[in-house]
C-alpha cells in the first residue's frame, strides 16, 4: 500500500497543489456571492473542500500500483453502483433498498442516495459517474499494461474496447451525455498512448471521421432512433437555430450577457456595482460558473483561469513522461486528459460552442461528488509524480549499496 522506501519531498508536485488552492478559492468566493439567502452551498462546499484536500494528500501517499491491483474489484464495484442508480428505487422490495437506493432528478437517474427515507432534502447522495471516470482510467491503464503488445491483435483489442465501453454506455443511459463524452475521449487517448499500431489507427480514423459526420447528420433527422431523450436532440438543434428555441437557449443566452458585461477586467476588479447578469443564469454556481468568472473578473480573469488549467495539464503530462513505468504513464496521462477535456467541454457549453450538456468545471464548480472525485484523481497523479524515474534510480542505487554491504559483511 505504502512504498517501503521513502518518498522525496522534492518530487511532490506542489505546483499542482498551488493551482488547486487558487482555483478552489476562486470557486468558494463565487459560490458565496452567487448563492441565494436560503441556500447553503458555500456551507457545504467549504468543509467538502477541506475534506477533499485531506483525501488528496492521503491518496497521494498510497502506491498507485496497490490501487491498480484492485482494477477488477473497482470495475465490478462501479458496475454495481450503475445498477443501483438505474434499477434500485426506494421501497422497491429489494432488501436494504431503504438504506441505499437510486435517486433521480427529472428523467436523470444519476445519483445514489443513502438514507433519507426517499425525501428530497434528507439523506446523503452522490454521483457514481464521477468516480467512474477515475475507475475507468485505472482499469483501462492496468488492462492495457497487462495486454502489452497483444493490444494490436484484433480479438484482444475488441475485448478490451468492449470492457471499457460498457460502463460508458451505462452512464450514457442514465442519461449523462457529458460524462460519456469525457470518458470516450480519455479512453480513446489511452488506447493510442498504449501503442496501437498505425495500421489500426489510420484505417480507424479514415472510417471514423466520415462516420462521425454521418452520425451527426443522422441524429438531426426527425425520425432518428439513436438519441433517446427528446431534449438532447433539441439542444443540438437550438445551438444551430437559437431563434427557434429561445427557451432552450435561455441559459446560454444569459451566460453570454454575463460574459459581455464583465468586459476586460470584470466588475469585481473595477468595483462596478451595476446589475449582475450572472444572477439570471440557472445553475450558475455549478455548470455555468465560468460565466460568473467572466462577469466578476473579466476577460483578464478568464485568461488566467484557462492558463491555470493549461498549466495543470502540462504538469500532468510532464508527470506522465517522467513516470517510472508504463502503468504510471497511462494513469497520469489519463487523469490529465480527463481534467483538460472536462474544462474544454464546460467552457465550450458556456460560450455556446457546443450544445448545453451539464458538466462541472473541475475544482471550481459547486458539488461535492465532482470535487472529491477530482481530488482523488489528483492524489493519484501526485503519487505517480512521487515515484518518477529519478526515484527509481535512487532506489536501485540504494539496493546495490545494500547488497555490497551484505557481501562485505559475509
């Protein structure tokens, strides 16, 4: 579980921790400013943030090899959580369902609730899909390491893809399109980084790109059967024809007004006390918090926040490149891609580049499930950084010197 040799404090990526502190602090300030008088999001986010940092530090000291050894157990546990979300409802007759059961908001069955007797404001609830992102990365990385060069064999590749795609499909069926997109991107990159031959990659791209274009055209047709929920297809159409769907574009239109009102330096920096458009953006404290960043800190603040995410991604890839083995390389790269993709999708939605699909901005948005899951992911990334190539060399030197001393004593 913990390494037998000492970690070196110089290998601890305090740069990543510093970026997290800045992002989390900005998030707390905005959440407190944005919440209504009868809400308690700040009061939940603050202790959740302290817990998240504690969990991150603890996880960063646990050997990632120990976590990866449980990849099958994690995979099966994740499937179990997905089944609870979908099929175990309150008082469904299954023993224990009154304690742990699936919980839905509107048509989305994405939450597991503990206790509460089926009442909305009682008990504890969390989104398993947030943990799924970490579990899929660990499972895929360990699976690819064990397969080695056999990944380029047709049946081996097919089985690996099916195992990785199955939990993604369960998330898509909740429905949770945004998390599904993030996981597809992450899994695809992991397979590429694992060493897929160009003989597979090039034909896949040659077939996949035209197929994706055709698929996008198909889902825009009136009688398409792929996207089950009507509101999902309407959100895509609303982005193309906003004047025809003013109700569906309301959230993004108000976000655009908030971004525009922020100007170059934002209302907080300039001390502007005029009307705040962010107060008219639904779910502003979570999925659309970037609009509040733009209004309060302006274009200048947006560039700084995006720069911090870019820097974190860059450091994450540096950790991956310096990882001591293939497993660490894949896990660190997967976590970095996950954070980067979530950020791009969130900001893309807020600025109306992509259809409205709810996903939180990492470390900034309100929501304990996403916050704790991202902190766990960063903890694993930090542990990979602690066990880099230089640490491996020092360990080898230590073992060589120890063996020499033992020989001399004999």
